[in-house]
């Protein structure tokens, strides 16, 4: 198994360290372990996918996290992106609408020693209001618009949300939303991407 990741688009040393620290083979089906470090999305349980490493790293870098950050992730999946965030941030709250995936990810993350992660099964479009505000929110599924509840849960100033935006059968664009003040959010388009749809829990 080649554990070298190709991350030419990323330069943040903390993100590169986190990517190197997380054993990606633990987050893919056993039969795909040999392909774990390929730079491509791979299927996981329940018809979902684990994003390609370059996209995970890039989205993480765009959050601009620090060691004291509180992060909300929408779409836990197998927990790989969660683990990368947990390597950098103080606390990660992650929501998965599919209970089977949430339970498996919670057990996997605990087994690997990620004690700074809280996993919940539920509707990610509503965020996690009682844990808000967050320094960063990362959404790993696409929707036509950014859910207003998530924007409301960004800390001001400086909170960032990274999310793929695009309706069904439409091109998707990774977007960074940064709260500059309680009343101002600046949106910046980043990459063309393709993610599974964001669905209510």
C-alpha cells in the first residue's frame, strides 16, 4: 500500500501534517484498502462515498483552523474528514443523517483515539444550535443554497463555512462563506466539484 498522498494544491503545514497522521485505510471498506491513498473518491456503506484526499485537504485548508477552533461538520460518512479536522481543531461536532454510518464512524473514531469528536445522527441542514457558534463549518454534501441555519451558527468575525453548492443535475461549485460581521457574509467561489446531495435527516 502506497501511503503517499498527492496534495499539490495545499500548502498549510498543519493540514499536511493532519493528512499524513490519519490512516485513510481505516475509513474505507477492507476490500478497497489498497486503493485508500489513490486521489479519488471511493464508495463506502449505504451508497455514500469518501471524498478524494486532495479535496479533503483543500476544504480543510480553506477553513483556516487553529488549535482552539470549534468545528461543525455536516455529513460524517465514514469519519475520515472528521478525523482530519480533529487533528487540527480543539473540538469537532459532526452530524450524519444515516444512523448506520454515524454509529460506525463514532466507534471507529473512538477506537483511533479521537476523543475531541462528538457524533450525532440527525438533520445536518439545521446544524447543531446548542453547540454554536462555530469557527468553521464544513459541509460534505451539495445543495442548491447554503442552509440559513448553518450561516447563523458561524462565529463573527472570521467564521468560515465551506460547502459545495449546486442543485440536482447542475454543476457544483465549492464555496467559501466568511462572516465578516454579524450582518455581513462574503462568499467566494473556489473549485468545481461533485458531491452527493445534502438531504434532511
